């Protein structure tokens, strides 16, 4: 099995030796213990209260449609709904994947969902994406056709970016949108990023704390702004609608950005820079 560079430095946590060529593994619902389902229930009950208050409207509508139950959902049940809504499907994976594998799945309208769930000690924070982060955080918005199309476009551009040294920069854009993005709608400022929607603490911080900066979504700025995976964000980027995410690819000369900035130090997200 090829050695892969792991962003989180956590090594291989999942069961990586039963994977298919595309790094997928089957979800085996019978493998979940009562403790696993109880963990899902605890996370789901706590987070549902928070997203009712802080979650984006389209996210909440899709969450209601998917209608997750008190046990860890079966991927086949989710796919029956998702395929109809946006032509996407979720596939089981053992955990974090190498970029190229991850991007290929997105480019082909498949979202990799980790099959295991965190342990009680990780109730408040987990470094790697587990089934709760992926299903509760990422999957609902994949039922929104505009967002779903953006995710496929992201996968395609990310694959094209790799030979140009753009992977880390596109990873930052993903971080500040898909994971920690905010949206300003008729109901005010809300969270649409999965990292916020699945976090007990950061979702309120992102929307109510006076300390972080909240600036308009700015693709070149996102490409250049660094982040720390184990800290709340110092800067959040705000969109007005999901169509705006296409700006990342329609109005930005990505190849020029990669060429100009690929060897530059990323911006410190705590500092207000003028210009790009
Ligand atoms: N693998 N399973 C999994 N889930 C992710 O969110 C993920 C990944 N591999 C790479 C990756 N994300 C990043 O490259 C993106 O965040 C850009
Ligand atoms: Fe994620």
C-alpha cells in the first residue's frame, strides 16, 4: 500500500486494507455497536439544536429531507434520496484520503464518507472526519443542486491544479468555503460550512464572537490564506448565495494564481491584508 502524506499526521486510523481501487469500503451497519449508535444520537441531538439557530436555510431544508434517525444512517438510504435530489451519491471510505483520490470522487459526483464514528473521548473534538462530520456536516448541502454542482466543479479543478502546484491553495479555498463558509441570507448571517455545522463550539463563535474577521468571499484571498486545523478561524469568508462559489472558477485565473503564489508563504488569517 503506497505511503501517503497525512495532513493530520494521525496516520491510518480506519481499516485501510480492505479498500477497492478507488479507496472505498462498504458500510456494514451490523458492525456498529450500541455504543456507536449512542454516540451518533448524542452528537445528533446536540448539533440539531445548534444548527436550528445557526445553520443556513438550504442546509436545514435538506437536513429535514434526509431525515437522519437516531441510529447511524445507512448509506444506501441516504443515496436513495441524494441521487434523486442532485445525482450525487456517498461512498464509504476508511477515513482521510490522499488528495488525488478525494478529488476524483468529487469530480465524479461521489462524496467519500468515513464509515467509523468517534469515541466518547472525542465527543467535543475530533481531528479527522468521522461519519458524523461527513453525514451531518457535508451531505445535506449535496442535496442542493447549485452547491452540488460547485462541489463537482471543485473536484475537476482540483485535479487539474495538481500538476500546477495548486493543491494546497485549493485546499485553503475548500477550507474557507466548504468547511468554514458563512452565508448572508434573508435570515441573516448563517453557517453553511461542514466544519461549522458539525462543531459544537465553533458554529456559535463563527457567528457571534466579536474577535474573528468576517469578510466577503474572495477566491484569490482564500487561495492565499493559511489556516490551522485545530484552531477556530481568525477569518471567515461570507457569500450571499451558492452561485457565488462558482466565482472561484469562473472569474479567477487559477493557473496564474498557482504560478504566482505557489511558493509564497500563506497569509496569516489573523492579519488584515490590503489587496490580494
Ligand atoms: N479525505 N475522507 C476525506 N475527507 C476529506 O474531507 C478530505 C479527504 N482528503 C483530502 C481532503 N479532504 C482535502 O484535500 C480537502 O480538504 C481539500
Ligand atoms: Fe470535512
